[in-house]
């Protein structure tokens, strides 16, 4: 069996990471570049993207910032075509851009619904559509879409996000079948509660809320962005060459839940 060198596994390859200016997206971009790959971080905030690019450059990697709104199909196509033209290829795409907030369904405005579904569902398709054309032409490529486990088990207050991410899971599996024989793999990663500034402010803004989230995780801790990036790197790499249409859950066992009854053997 061939043993892969993960320190150079992305050498001479090019990835596009949306939402790469912070959090999980930034960590995935750093992980790709650390393994020798070139990464284009795509998002709306130029300053945040450039901060990621600077971190990669300081570590000896290669990256560029691409300012683009994933909700704009024409803008996405132009931006991703530009990456392909500058670097000669696109080997990987990570759809990480997202928007989320907690709202009870009866209080959710049409604008709130549209804002989240436009970024998560439409934006993921637009980016996949644009990058996928280059991958299909080359006969190779890997896509990882960042979702959440409530896409299939549901969660109060997340109807907009759950519906959008559920759509992304269905899209991923459909395209995985459609493109498998043409050399393009698509998978999802579903992170659990992760220590990022954005998620903390939106989803557990108070100490009590934070503790409530933490108590729902059987491993009794939050994930680090580096841990999620490592899982994404696996799905993007040749180590996962026979994996497509799947969802890798990295949530410390959260969605499986804890026992209802007390186990007297538990310590």
C-alpha cells in the first residue's frame, strides 16, 4: 500500500476556499497551504481575506485574496474563472461561506430566510457550478461543503439554516453520483460546536448559553478550527480517493446525544 506524505500532499495544486477570512475557512486555507498547495480565499471582506493571505505568506505558503459575494452567480463565475486562468487549474473547492442566527420560525422574516439560504444553498451551488466546470474539464477535483448535523436531525431556531444545509447535503450527494465517473468527488463535513469568534457571538453569546452547548457534547469540549481543517484536508486528499457523496461528522458525538438514564458504571 502506498504511504502518502501529507506534508506535501497538495503540492502544485490549487484550492478555492469560500469564507476563508476567519474561523474554519481560514484554518482550512492554512492547512492546504501548509501541505504545499496554492489557495485562493474568497469572500466579501477584503481585510479579513488579506489577513489570511498574510498568515499563509508568513508561514512560507502561497495564497491570494479574491473579493466576491457568493450570492452573485456572475460574480462567482468571473472570480473562479480568474483563479483558474491565473494558476492554470482548480483542484479543490471548499464551500464554507455561511450565515446564521437563531430565530423562532414564526418570527423569521422573509429577508432573514433569504439572507441565509442565498449564502448557504445558492452560494454553494454557484461556486460548485463555476469550479466544477474546470474540474470536469480536467477530469479531477474534490469539493467539500461545510454543513451542520441539524440538517438532518433538526434544531429549534435554525429552520433557515437547517433547510439550506439540508439542501446542500442533497446537492452534494446528487452531484457525487453525477460526476463520479468524471473524476470529481463531493463530500460534506459537519462540524460540531467550534471555537470561532463568529459562532460564539451568534450561537452561544452568554456564559450560560455556552455552558448549555458544551453540556450537549459527549466529549465535553469544543472543537478547534485546526481539528476541523484536518478532517477537511482528509476529504480533499487522495487518502479519501474512494469516498464521495458522504458526510463526515466531526462533533464530539453531539448529534448522537447523551444517555437519558444514568449508567451506574459511569464515572
